[in-house]
C-alpha cells in the first residue's frame, strides 16, 4: 500500500503538533506535512500532492475557506479531499463550507477518536485507500495513552470538558435519555439520545435507516411519559456533525450532532418541558 500523505494547515503550532501526535500515534506510517497559513499551503500544493488536507478556518493572510475556494479552482486539485477544522459551527458556516466544496467538517474542540474517524472516512471515500486497507492499518497504540481529550485541548480541563455537550444544569444525569425519531427529507431514523440540552443533541443512529447529510435541516421527534399520557414535541434542527460511531469504515452505527433552530413559543415551551422530564429520568 502506498504511503498516505496529509497536509495540516493551521497558524497555531500547538494544534499542528497535537494533530500530528494524534494521527501518528494511531498510524505512524502516515507522512504528514505542515503549513502555517493558507499562503504557505498554496506554495506547498503547487509542487506536492496529498491524500488529504486538514485545514483550520480562521487564519491570518488567507483563511481556510479562502484556501478551499482556491483549491477547487485548480484543475489538478478539483477532487482534492479537504476537511475544515474550526470552532465555527453555526448553520451559516456549515452551509458556506459546503457551498465552497468542503468534503467534511470537524468542530473544535474534538476528541482524538473524532479526528481519526474523519480522516479515515475521507481516505476511504476518496479512494485513497480501500476499506480493507483502512481496517488492516489498525491502531498501533491506544490514543488514551497519548493523553485523550486533554491532549487535544492543551491539557486545559475546561476545554476538555467542552468536548461534551454542555449540560443545562450544574449536575447532569448520565445518558442515554431514550429514543427519538430523526426525520431527514423522506428518511426516518430511530435514534438513541446520548446527550441533549436546549441548544443541541448527540444522537446515535444506524446508517441502514438513512443517510442525512452535513448541514441538512431535520426534525427531531421526542416523547416522554406513558403511551396514554405522553408529551410529544417535534423540534426543528440541522446536522452540524456526522461521524462513524466505531473505528471502522464498515461501521453500521453513526454519531450525529444536531443544532436546534429557533422554535415558535409553543414548541419552545413544550420542548423545555419534555427535556426537563427526560433529564430527570
């Protein structure tokens, strides 16, 4: 199998170092190059080819979205796999990235597992490696030995906590919090609610039941109580993050993060009541 070549573009050295450490802990055979900003990346891409670009959005000189737009205009780079890494997770940011031709989107802060899943997914999807090759590459050493979530947050415990959905109360019960119905277009997916608050939710679904896309508007149907006296609510949202739930491109399970959109007052009140009962168990 050919050597996999990645380009990391980020103006923060500690982020570049941490991403490299994460990937090389898992796949030491990867060849990784760096660029400190979009301009430097342009120069490198003129004379070198890569299997994947991992690029920060917010950078001086040339932003990640500007670099992506430039890449898509180059004849030899039109099909270049490109993943944006950013803390910008609002719907308009996701839509802008999709319109510019991004292949995937990683929201900061993220766990080592999330980063690795995104990288391997794009390498397989773009045909750089086969699913069998991805599985055979294997993990050489557990990421937890390299520092886990704290490694990707500079050891800052506050940032490490931000990897999880922020709770709505100081003391939050552990999930899962039951099931919900995710409706995306004509597709209906029964999902497990792993974490939830008024702003967002983490859901676990099956790929065989549907294939929602990044940035797609969806509805999430929630219910609490007995069948006869159940309180039900349907909440509008959009998909802000997608990733395989297991470290394999063949994984049937998929993690979805949805951001809830503004609701009408009646829905907002009912949603709050349903959420309160869900969290109380």
